[in-house]
C-alpha cells in the first residue's frame, strides 16, 4: 500500500517535510511513504492551459495521487492560510472537477509552524478545499507549534507528544483504507 | 362525464410493485433561504406487500442538472456513494397513506413517518389494477451525517438542513 506524502513547504530545512519523514518511519511495514517533490515545478493554474494537454509536472502529480492508496499532506501556514504553491498544485490536481484524482481518496492533513499554533488555520482551510474536491478527509489532529523545538539536529521528532499525535493520525488515516472496518 | 376514483381507506392486500416509468422519487431542499432546489432519484425500486412498504434507490442514480454538482453529491461530503451506495425505506401502513418505518441514508438509520394519500384502484388500458401512492416526509439531513453548508455573506447558510423526500408511486399488482 502506498501513501503519497506532499509537503506544502519548499524550504530545505522544512519542519513539515521532517514531519512527513517521521510519519514514514511510523508506518506499518506493508505501507510505503512516497514523496511527491514536484511542488516547485507546477506552473500557476491557468484555465486556458488546462483546456489543452496538462503540463508534465501536473501529469506527474495527478498520476502520483491516482496511484496512491492515501495522501498525507503537511502544510505550513502563510498569512493564516494555505501556502500559495500548495493551493495552486491542488487546484491543478482538482481538474476536471467531476472526475479529479482526489475523489474518494483518503487524505490526512497535518502541519507545523514556527509559531505557537501549528498551522491550524491553514490545515482547516486545506481540509475544506480537499472535501470540496471530493476527497475522503480523515479527522486527524497534528498541529506542531514551535516546530524548531520539536525536532532534533537530524530532523527527527524529539517530542513524545508530537510523536504520539502523529501515530494516532496515521492510524486514523489507515483506518480509512478499510471501509468495512469503518462502517462496522 | 367525469371519472370517479374510489378513495380507499386502507392499503390493498397482496403484492404491488411500483411501475417506475410512471413513478418518481425525489427531494426538495431550501436553497439560499428563498428558493427550493430539487432533484430525483433514478433507478429506485418500491413495493407494497400486505401493508409493508419497502423502497430503495442507488445514490449513483441521483439526477441533478450539473455534472460537478452530481459529483459533489456522490462525494464523502454528501452521500458518500462509495461507502453507502443506497438509500432505503421500509415501513408498515398505519392508516390510509401513512407509513411508520425507518429510513437509511449514508449508512444512518432513523425512524421516519411517511404521510400522503392512496388513490385507486383503477384498471389501466391493459386490464391491470393500479393504485397511486403519494408520500412525503421531512428529514434533517445533518442527522444522517450530511452536514455540508456554505455561509452567506449576509448571514445564514446556502442549504437548509430540512429536506423533503417525496415519492409518487403508481403501483401495479404483481403477477
């Protein structure tokens, strides 16, 4: 089973990317975490361009989402909202809206920020956007505030609470892959 | 000369199937606080057997006038068709045009009372005996986990929580 990891941050030392790597280490062995690292290459969404063949970077993103059993997105928060590059990539992924690759896809949103709130507003807006796109948004809560104090020099989580929250979030996301269990 | 249709006071005995070509099942929901949005459930089945009414409709059969809206209604945010592909009702007649039973939407089952009229019988052009059953009920969609909404700039929300479900069934006696 494949979980696609999408970091909303392009920064080399991104805490959100660290958070996703940590999630990969907490996954059961039958799951693999695959990173999509094409965020920088996605052009600004343009409906005129969208009318023709999709840009190669967009095709890569759509295929990565399509092939994944679930998606895990870690987002920073810019001006109380979703980073523009991440929103732009999701806007591309959401087309065509009726049949987009996120439809019924289990997705979990997590996030971290240097401030105290852990990107909670960006996460809330991201969940709203994903639900509108038709994704199956898992109810998870990982908001890592003061992120520079929660990781060690190797980029591993140094805070037990954060590690426990992340483990809970992963288990909630993976439960979404088992409809029978959820429905029971 | 007018035709007088006998108004029955009780549902008929035996097994009666909905003639789905001449029947419809649909919904009406308040939109923007000023109007009504409506749609139909295609592909439904319904039958009445000795006062027991059962019906079901595939979520995939919801008919609205826009493909993106259709996709939104199928999504987890609305009916979640992937997990809950069917809506259903089953209940017992408690009077003329009245049924008490349970309705299941999005995997949630709640008690429901359907009220309306039963008319007939009449013999159709092919010699089949028929009844007409018109039923309505109002549900609170939020109780079934369908909670999507959008706030309006002047206050209030785009979509009412109360949804009227309507069935207009032409019943033909099973052979």
